[in-house]
């Protein structure tokens, strides 16, 4: 054992001389409590019930859902909203496999969640026991760490080890399989290895090479046409304040994606959101922070080859992947941006000409922004029937309050919403991320409301994604976490439908993507909440207001089902950019 473990074990032994024993499940709960976990998401199973018993003793809230996919998405959502470790506990076999999509979503979205899974007893190994599967082997490719736990003495230690791995470099999920006899076995307290909180972690706020900080400061101060993109990691590491100080100090146009949306208010002179392609084609220095060159960035090909390209990322392997860069820094985005801002202070006088050019650059981008918004406004305000999905997105944006957390769960409808919906603060935008998972909305919404009970939570679903996990809206109600579900209902999986029509013709365009015409507003009423059907554009806003009032009055969820035009698509869907 290392010194820290000895200290913790000896301390615990000194506190308890009574011969008290403790089970594996209770050790899991103690370790989770030490990690700051106050809520776990689960669906019950015989392999894992001792963990529940331990959580009751430790004061950890147990949220039991109707499908493990929702539990995993909720753990992911809780991690995104709190910045702490999310936790999902599933039973063996189908309990684990049902959660895989949620864990994989967290993996591609760099979200720190710990998935604890049950397994049959070690004494039944390879005997064909109930729900026996090679869980660790299945989970290894979609986690940062995956292992079994084979002795009760090591249960707490392994939980801490797995949790630590969730926060090394770019965040991500870990998986622990704990056999039932290991969980149920009771051992003397003094034999348990329980690392002491705060004694087994190193700081992750690295700034990398100081010389690179100086280089980046020089590049940004001298730039005449700079541009910056701040991605999911900036919010995940809570580095948004440092990012704001940097762009304001150096007059840099800032673009945001993922949870960093809302980092700057729309009226802020440094906030830009419709001219990213223009900026990336013409900038002389481009700073990419906390977002990879994946399909959402055209694998870096949409960025000018003449620009000086700088990338900051928590993951060393992401820096320079798919696109050559001029300078790369691996470390904590917030810490790096703070160091760069400090290094750049006082250098502006030596580049006064660049500062003047930068203001002309920002003025030009603002003019393009205004022109592009003006072009969209007729779609945002159209009264056409069936309802144009752009009108729905615009009405949702007008509806949002300063503290509303917005969640998008769907394909084409969510892509469209990104053109209009502007959250008022960072962390108040949530979407499926790079995996493109449908069905995230209910888990995300429930987790967001549990994490922030005093904030409003709104989730825009496509009708396809709503049908996947909607029954767990009842779970959200049961745990006092009501939210507003808005369904953009076109009776199709429209993002895929467009590609089929374009490739095979209209006569084959509805194969495999045509859904039923379901009045989902009745679902809200069925679960005891509020429901409404909307078929005219002018009725959207009043319906949303009535839903808000119903939630406040009853503490139950609301579903507003908006029937939108099935033959309107997002520009990205028409260009099939997700496949290019």
C-alpha cells in the first residue's frame, strides 16, 4: 500500500475499535461520497442493491428511472451541469448494455461519469449465471478506464481510481464491474482501503510550456484579423471567465459552440455567431479552444490555410489531429487563457496599428452578422402553415428566460434550432454532442433540473427522439424535477429522410423514416401534467406561456406538441455536411 492509503486506513481503524464490519456496497457509497457524488441514477437489479443500502446511509440521492439509457444520459447531464463526477449504477447483462449509448455519448462529449455495473458472483464465474456478460471487455473501447473489482477490501480504492481517471486530461467515463459476492461480503472496517479525500489527486490546471504562452500572446497582440472559437471544454473546466477576459482585453471576435454558448451575451461587442465561416476564411490568426477538428469542423478543412492556427485542448492527442497547426498547447483551457491574457498585458502599445485594424475587422464581421440575421428573419417570423421549423426555433428563443437551460434532442429540428436559440448564460445549452445520440433529452432535462432546482429547463425534441425516452418524464416528476418538453413534430426522421429523397427519389424517400402522426400533447396529460397541440404559428408563444404557468402551479411536466412542416430542412441537412 502507498503512504496515503495507509494513513487513511489507520485513521479509520483508530476511529472504530468495536469490530464493526462493512459491506462492499457500503464501501462503494462511502467512496462516492468522498468523490462529491450526491446523486446517482439507476434502474434496480438484484446484483446492485447493497449499493442502494449504502447510499441511504451516506445521504446520496437515488434516482431510479425506467430505462438505463436515461440513467446514463442523466449522469452525463448531471456532470455537465455541476462540473463534478456523474454516476450511473446498473445491474448486469441488459442493465449494462442498455446504458452503453449513454456512456458512449459521454465518451465522445468528454463528460466525467462513473458507470458501476453488477456482475454475477465470482463463485459462479463461467457457469452461465443470470445476466452474465463480459461487461469490462464491452465497455473498454468507450471509456477511459474499465476494470473489475475482485476483492471487497479494494472496492473503495477502485472507485477512487476509476473516478480519478475520469478527470485526467480531457474528461470522460470510467466503468467498474463489481460481482455480487464482492458487494455483499462484509469485512472488518479496518481492513478496507479507503483513500482519504483530497489526498490522492494532482492539480489538472496545467498551462504547458511557458514559452508557448509567450508565443501565443505575441501572435494575438500582433494579429490584425484574429478570431477565436471556444468549445465544450471551456465550460467543462469552468474557464469561461478567463476566455471572456482575454477576448475583451485583446478585442478578439469570439464564437462559441457546445456548452460555451451563452458565454457572452448577444449584445456583447465580442459575441459573434453567424460569421464563423467568414472569419475562418479571412482571419490571420485563429484560436481554437477545447473543440476537436471533427466532422462539425469539417475536419479543419474549412479553415484558411494561410492563417496562423493555434489549438488549445485538454487532450494532447487531439492537438493537431486532422489538421496541421502553427502552435499547439495541451492543458487546462482556463488556466492557459488566463496565462496568455496576463502575458499579453502591456504589449498593446507596440502594436497600435494592429489594434486599429482589428476594430475595422470586427466592424466588418458585425455588418455581415446583421445581414445574415436579416436574411433569416422572414423564416423566423413566417406564418406559413404547416408551421416552419425556423419559426418554432425563433419562438423558443423569444420564450427563454435568463436562467433557462435549453436542451436539444433530435436531428434536423435541433440543427435548425441552433440557428435561432441563444442561451443567456454558459452551460445553458445541452445537445447530444459528437456521437449524435437521439434520446438524450429526458435524462439531460431531469439532471439539469435536479442540479439547479430554481432554473427553468426546456427541451426541444424531434418526434423521433421524444418517442425513445419520454416515459422517464414521469421519473422527473416523481423526483420533483419538472420540465417543459417541446416536440417539433413532422412525423418523420427528417434528417435521414432528406438524404434518401435526394439519393433515391421521392417515391422511396419515406422508407424507414416515416413515423405515425402522434398527438404527443396527450402524453403530458396522461402522466398527470400539462399537454397542448399547436398547429398555427401564432399559437406557439401563448402555448409555451401556458405550459410555463402550469409547471409553476402543479410541479408537473408539460408537453407542447408543435406540428411542423415535414418538407423544410436545415441547411446542413441539405448539404449532408455530417457525412462530409
